[in-house]
């Protein structure tokens, strides 16, 4: 369980579960961390210092950067906030009717996108900090991913919707998850060809957006984050997925405390890191793919009578050996 020489723990961690870690645009220095302790924190990982901290009135479930000096965040207080690092001020942008589960920035169309348990996705204009649209989804939004000018939304009931951010008048594609159980995370390939979806039953699906039957034949699903103990297979939720922008390879993090790196196009696992003290709640690669932030944070999937490992973000310098497809 010891830290390896190429990784360290960030100091000054949140006092409750970590919900999301996100790197700044074009940066491998600044990391945003949202938490159940009602805070959003900005870390300078090069100096291992916390630069800023602001609060919500309840647990924060997701956060994102808009640009190098503004963040957005939302959570159980149903409120979208923005924070300006230059002036150290926060501002309420708007609200949903239920908790905000996902917050993301769609750079191609310059809007902030929020997904909520009120079964809507809302668009916000970051220049005016105003609502520009609300779009009904078939059920509670659990996860979403911006993919160029498409938005992929995963809801309760194992539904997946592909929207065109430039024309939200209709759903481009309605899909059902290939996995049998609840969807936990969706992230899109940097090359915009498809997405990876994970579920609570230790499975991951690689999907392609092009509806052409030839392309659809390439989709597949595989088992991961399962451990055999005493002749019994223990199955863990796959909570987190993060893509390497350069190589289109991806990391998965599970409640088994492991992080795996996969080459999705060649159906290969490239490596597995050491086991972390508790569930992997969130993962993020830096823009250039040289650093992986790993949030190790107990997610209460199981009853526990023993003390829970502290909430920690590990900063790992990753190598080409670990992330580059092997030809």
C-alpha cells in the first residue's frame, strides 16, 4: 500500500468524501476537487498547496473549470455556483429542482452544462451567468460527457441519450446500456468516435457513436474490478473513467481500490497500479496526459464497522509505458 516514488498524496484534503477531481484546461498544475464536506478546493499540485476554497450549503457532487480562472460547481443544494479565482468571489448562477449531479464545460459551443436528479439538463451562458435552456431527460441524470458538439447523457433506468449541443430540439440517438445494471460513469473518447460506460457490477462497455452497422459491430463489453477471494468472486462498482487525451487510452477506478489503464481499441489492459486504501471515487488525467489524479475515498457501498481510510487525492506521474497503446 506504500506510495510509489512516482506518486504523492496531496496535503490539506477535504474532511468528507471526494466527489470529483478535474484538471485545469491546458494545465497539469491546477486541480479542482469537490467534496461531500460542502467545499470546492483548488490545488496547485506542483507546490502541493491549496490555493482557494469556497463552499456550498450542502455536499458538492461535481465541478469543472470554465477557463484558467473560473470554476463551476453544483450538488445537493441544487445550486450552480461559479467562482472567480482572480477576485476570490463566488456567485450563484442558477438552480435545479433537485440535486445537481454533473457539471461540465462544452468548449465547442461555449456553454456550461448541468445534469440533475430533476431529470433535466440545463445550459448556462458563462459570459452572462444566465440560463439559456432546459431540456427534459427520461429520468434522473447520473452521468454525462461532452464529446465535441455532442452531449452523452446517462440516466437512471440504464438509458443513454446522445444530443447535438447545437440543436437540442430532438434527441439524436436513444440507447439502452449494454450492461445489465445501473450506469455509474460515461466518458467520451478524445477522438470523438465513441464513449466508455461503466456500471455498478464491475463491467465496462466500449461504444461507438456512428450508427453504421459496420461500426456498431466493433462495440463490446468486458469485466473488470472483480477480485477472487476464498474461491468467491467479489464484484465492485466501476466509479470513475478518465481518458488520456493523446493516446485515447483510459483509466478505470473501482470500489476495489484499483486503477487499471486500458487500450479500448485493441481490447487490452495496459497496466494496473497498486491497490489504494479504499474506493476510487474519481479520476482525471492532466491535459498532456503526464499526470493522473486519483481520488481514494470510501463510497459507503458496503457496511463497515472498521474505521474508514482517510479521503485522499494521489497525484501520479504516469509514463508512456503505462498509457501508450502497445503495437
